[in-house]
C-alpha cells in the first residue's frame, strides 16, 4: 500500500489540517462526559443552578467548536482525497502507456480498467473516511478508555476486560476480509471483461442472434461475483454483533458494580454516569468497526492490485525527447537470422528470417493466416523484441535506437483500423500534432479519402463515432493510411490495410504511394498488389519459403504458383 498512498504526500498540509480538526472534534467528545459529571455531582445533586448553567454553557460552546471543526475538516479531507485519487489515476494511466507489449499482455484489459476506476475510487473513499471518521473511531475507543481511568480506575477496569479478545478478533477478521475482497475484485475484472467483449462485438451478436447466450454468460460471471460478495458481507456482518456482545457485557458489569460502589460511597453518581457515557461512546465507535474493516479490506486489496501496475518496472518503454534534431532516416531495413516467440510461450512464431529492403523499395509480404506476417512487422518499431537475431534500420539494431527516434521514422497502419472519438481533423492530426491543415489535406488526398471527407456536411470537422462506427470499412482504412502519411515516415508499414477498398480506389492509392520517398512493407493477400512491389516475401509457418520478384517466385515457388492459380479462379490464401 505504500506505493499507492505515496501519492498523498503532496497534500500533507490539507491532511495535517484535517487531522488536527478531527482531533479537536475527538477532544470535545472525550471532555463532554467530565462536564456531565460536574453538572450532576456539583450542580444537580448539590442543587446549585449556577454550576449547571456554567458547565452547561461550556458544553454548548464545545458543541459549536466541534460542529465547525467537523465542517472544515470535511472540506480539507475532500480536497486531499480527490487530489490524491486524481494523481493516482493519472500515474496508473501513464504507467500503462509506458508498458512494452510484453508487459501489457500480463494484465487483462478488463483488469486494467477495474484498477483505473473502482480500485482508485475505493482507495479514495477510504482515504477520505480515514481523515473524517475512520481514524476517529479507534482513537475514540482508546481515548474513552483512558478518560474512564482518569474518572474512576476501578470502574474503568470492567471496560478493559474484553479488550484483548476484541483486539485478536479484529485482527483476524481484517486479514480474512482482505482475502475475500481481493477475490471480489478479480470477479469484478471478469464481469468487466464480459461486458467489454459484448459491447465490442454487439453487431456480430445481433447478426447471429446470440443475445440470450451472452446474457447467460454474463449471468454466470455476475453470479460468481454475487456469491463471493455475499460471503464477504456475511463475514463482515459477524463483526458488529460480537463487538456489541462483548461491549454490552462490559457495560453491564460497569452498571452492576458501579451501583454497588455508589451505594457504598466509594464512587460518585457523576463518576458512574461519566464512565457509562464513555462505555456508550466506545460501543458506538465499535459499531463502526464492521464498516471500517470492510472498507479497509477492500482498499488494501485494491491497493495491492494497483501496486502490481505501479511497480511493474521491467521492460518499460522510455521516450527520451531532448529536443535534438534527428538526421533523416533513409529507411534501409534488414532482418538477420530473426527468430521470435511471445513472452511466456515456447512455440516460436518466426524462424531465422533474413531479408533486406533498400531505401525507397516496396516489399510485399504474403502468407497464410498465422504465418507470422503481423508479428514480423511488430518487430520493426520494437513493439516486441526479437528472441534471437537482429532487426537493423539504417544499419543500426533497433534495440539500440532511442525509442522515440525509431518510432518517429515509422508510419504504421494496423490490420484493424482504429479511430478515436473526435473529429476527422483530430484523428488525422493524431499522426503528427504539429501538422498544418494543408499537410493533413495533402495526406488525405494521397490516401484517396479527401473527396469523401469533402462530401460530409462538416467536412474535416465531421465527428467520428466510437471506433469510427459512422464510417465505412474503406473510409476507416483510408483515414488510417492518411494518418500514417501525415508523419512523412521513412518506413511505411501497411498491415493488410487495403482489404476493404475497391479495385479502382486501391489502384489510385498505390499510384499515389509510389511517389512517396518511403520504404514500404505491405502485407497483402492479393497477387495483383504484390506484383507492384519490388520484392515479395512469402512466409509459411514463420519461415521464409520465397523471396524475390513476382517472376522469381512464379519460377521458384510452388506455393506462390498455387496462390496465383487460386486467385485466378476466385479463391484466397488458406
């Protein structure tokens, strides 16, 4: 929990002020029974109205002091808690942005969402309640016990009888609660995962009429969450009755033996009333312990989950931006004996790949599904690191490049077109925030999307729905290509990014891209597209089974000839 709550340190002064005001409230509450004892013994029993008015007025003054202290305490506690949660959530999000893909894959997406939302909220609420009432409750118990000894040692001893039992019981329940609530948060991750998958695939679910199946699947994971939550709540509900049973037993002992003490003259009525008052305050404070333990257990479980993210410091991506001017990269690309398998997996995806792409050349990459095409592309911007061998850009191993410099030279268009909520202009400038409107429009023209944008009522200010839901597949692909072209990359990577385009538009696109001074790597399933490339790389199960021009592969590769024949007959790569 230390790493999480370290984000509260910048707000030490609001915290100190809130705690000071809470202590004022607590002091008033602890002093009041002494005033009551004075009023009873020296005022009511002595029939002295002046004493009653004096000490009664003092109690009213203390009550107003406590009221104003509580109101101001709430202000400072809320300020500190909200600021703490803002900084914590920001730090978690920035940490996730710095994850390498290998680190990112360790955390399920739904789990990261839960950590950034409900886990942060849980820590924030406990932090606020600690400054407001959670620290006050145990201090009130300790303070009441001490004050009871000040009033009458003999009577206070009866309150102390159950203290060791209560302490052991509370420690046990707290530890057990942490385990239960950690399990609940994992169940919540699963619920979020199912919701996320369902919302992302809503069109497919409706098309296949799988709504009832998805509802049943959600019901199963939600039911597990319900059962574990019920178990935890039942455990927490045991706390209050047991606490009250022990405390009420102590209170009965105080009343019984206190009455005997008063009758024998060894104790005053006011002293008995004061000790009983302290016992009642202790009972009231103990009644909050069920809530406190529940909240603390949840917060501890949440803090441990957030620390997993904050302390995940292996293989983080560092972006060193010192304002230096980087020389223009030529785009020379070379793979030397490159092999790769995903972290935690033993099955290799790529086997000793070697090939060279000269600056400005276009390489078409072909192969069946699962042959390693996209994985190969991910090694160039160092999204993943090679298991063995090396990838060289301009003769320099990509592992030796400053990450920002390397990725600034690359324009990547992924297989699945990803757009962000906002305007078309904002989506294009996402590729280069310093690009001018003219540069954005030129990139859109090259990507063959400018005319489509121009037909929209709001043109470049047209809002793109979530994930581009209001655009066609071809429009999304061309916007993604335009976004990459805005960067004026030395290496342009197109991962099967023209599959939704018609033949005419795709031809115009390739004609426009041919004028770019960029080394291009194009994953494609179409022989017609591959024919326009300088070289073709043919993969099969992660191995190079063909490399050369279209004519070279037609002469040397039976697999390539089979693809050619299949597409002439209207088929696709299997």
